[in-house]
C-alpha cells in the first residue's frame, strides 16, 4: 500500500473533488478552489515523507527513492501551477468549469506518476495515455475560441500518432524478446537489427512527446492556442515527466545499445538546441517565444542524458527541477499580464519596469535562470549538464551547447531589454496582482534563488541516483 | 483457422497497414479520415502483438493483454478527438484541416 502512496493519495483527492463537484450547488462551485489547493498541498507534503520502496504486481510497478524524488518534483510544480491559475479560474468565462480543471489536471498527474514508476511497457503505455488524452481536453479549454480548439485537435492528433509509432516499436520489442517487462526485456536484449529498428520507432514516439527536433512542430501552435496556465503545465510538468521516463528506459531497457542511442541523442541534441534557439529569436508572441525556448531547453536536457552516468542522471533531474521553477516564473508573469490586460505580445512589455517593477524583476530573474546567468539556479543546472557531457569526452557537443547558450542569452535579454530599457507610449498600466499570484511567483523566485545557492538539493539527488543500473 | 500461416505474412500485413495509416495521416484533409488513419496505425500494432503472441510465445498472454488495452485506449482517444472535432465543426461549419490554420503563420 505505502509503496504506491503518491498515486493513491492523488486518486483519493481526485475522488473527493469529484464528489464535492457533483454535490455543490451551481452558484457555489467557485468555493472548490481553496480546498483543492489545500488538499493538494497536503498530498505534496505527505509525498516528501520517506517511506518504503519496492516492486508491486510482479514488477509492473516499481519505485526507488530516486523515482519518489521525481514525483515530488512534479508535485511541487503542479502545486505552483494550481496557485498561479486561481486568478484565471475566477474569470467569468470559466464559471462552472473550475472543478473539471482540477479533476482533469490531477488525473494527468496520476498518469505521469504511474508512467514514471512503470516496470513494464503496458503500465508505461497506460500511464502515458492517461497523461496525454486529458491534456487535449485541457488545451481545448476555451470552448468559444477557435484557437483553443485548434490547439486541442493538434495536440490529440500528434500525441495519438506518436503513441502509435511508439507502440509499433514496443510490439517489435515484444516480438524479439518475448516479454514486455523491463527487466526481462533488458536480459533478452541482444541488439538484433529488428531491435534497433524497434528502438528507433520507440525514440521517435518519445521525441514527439518531449518535442525534440524534427518532431517539434506541433508545440508552438498548441502552446499558443491553449490558455496560459495550461501551456505552463504542458511545457513543464508534462515534458519533465516524459524526460524522466525516457531517461529510465534508455538507462535500463536500452542499456545494451547505449553506443547507438548516444549517437542518436548527439545529433538530435544539437539539432534541438540550435533550431529551438534560432526560431525563438523571431517570435513576437510570449507563449510562442517560451515554446521555442522550451524546445531549446529540451536539447540541453538531451545533452545531459548522453553523459550516461550517476552524474548524468543527477544533472538531468536537477536541471528539470530548476527548469520547473524558472519556466513557471516566466509563465506566471506572462499569465498575470495576460489575465489582467489580455496582452500576449512581447512588444506590449515595453516599459513594464516603470509601471510594474516587481513583475519585471521576477520575469528578469526567471529569464536569467532559463538562460543560465551565474547567481541563479539555471547557471548550475547548465553547468552540471555540460560537466556530465564533458566527462564522456564530448567536447564538440559541449562547445555547441555553450554557443547555443549565448544565442539563447540574446533573445532572453531582448525581453529584458523591452521591459527595462524600451519606452512606450502606452505601457501596461500599474495593477496590483492578487494574493494567489503573488504566492505562486514568490515560490518560483524562492526556488530559483535557493536552489542556486544551496548545494544540499543537488547533493541529495546525487546521493539517490545510483539505483537504475 | 490460421494454421500454417507463417509469421512473416502477419507482419507484412501489419507493416502495410501501419504505413497506409501514416500516409493517410499526412495526406488526408478531413479530420475524421485522419482519425481513421490513426486507428489503422493502432490496429496494425494489435495485429503485430497478437501474431507474436500466438506464434512465438503462446505460453504467456502478454501480447493479448496489450492488445485489449490498446483497443480500450484507442476508443478513449477517439472519443476525445471526436468531441474536439465537433467543437471545431460548430465554430467553422467545416472539418477540413486546411481551414484550421489560424496559428500556422
């Protein structure tokens, strides 16, 4: 029982919220907001309590302390998103849909948790689908906007195609090894051509989910069309969970063809970083801009995956943690501005510092962290990633990575310049954001600063990451 | 019923179905037809699983279970996709992908 406590707790609060949502009278539906956040906060805190780990259902479900840490990281991110989205949920057009938001979001989180701790491909597939199908309904949230429906249809079709490709790979793995359990597949794996082909199909499917170039084109449209709080969920939690499970499967199931997948990752990492960065430069919509920046960040994560070692694993998890805080900070500010004024273009940010200094400072900190400027957490995240890759002797890749960091610095600073240096005739007027948004942003800022200055976080993850081999 | 049919034949059928599905996904303009192409892809996977299970590893039922779950999940996927398509139809009175291009440029 206690081994599955993350998932069980989430299922329990989902059921509670479902019942409450059904029996609340229509005019009091908005009162569900605070209890949901509090319940989820309790779940997040309970998740941090150390407990037993092990396997269930004959190896279908497995957790290690490292996997528990991954789930806690995801929980933290979702908690911040819940707090940030209150202001948006209270808007008049979301009347009557508040409960659904929490239910759908929590069910995708359950799917991600099951996916991360899956011990066989069936569990992995079910978790993956539970994590992606409801997301399409979230992307198509705004029923009366064409853009939102367009985002939803693009998300559901690309994710269905990618899971089809992924399944085709899994079926070939099953055909050549006779099992779908990770452990037995790993034992029977002998790198025949069919298995290599199966790996290519599998990787292409996962590349769609993480939005690795050349499978990245859906991401900008989906991000732009969805409401901004859901975009942040897509770009941070969904992507983080997919990275975690890709890492686990590459390091365990495909361990024997590490030389092959290292080459694949090498090429895709360079492509993803470069193309993501180059396309981000010309974006004027803040959501599209952050979409391409998140593609570039996925390239950096791949760079860490190549350094297949204890250090590599630690750096990837640490980087995802930092990325959650920094990206949520950036999306938080963009979300507040979009909620209050409806403006989503970078040009509208001109002169923001004069009218809303605190928001601009938060945005600056988040963008600096994404770019990797020294005092904040993002610098250490990138630095460790490069160390992990350099340890394998991939100096060319590290140099390309550093060059890409410089390109990314250029476009992140463009936004900072717009806020601090540019002047505008009609800047966004001064406004006070509500308490929830403030708490959400404060958590992001605290995360960015504290993780940057405190090494225990990194050392804690390092001490756990050994159990996957 | 299928006694004596070699494994390769099943795999050839599945592969052809898979690539017809991919082709349809890329070429077709109607959203419902695209959804049908996706079902073709998933069904080709099902053929693969069942053929492998029946002919190579008849002692366990893992492939059959996988197929059952794939069918169930495909139904869920189709229902969500159709719901969104109906919403698009209400907005545009059309389900042609060429028309869903508001964010393309």
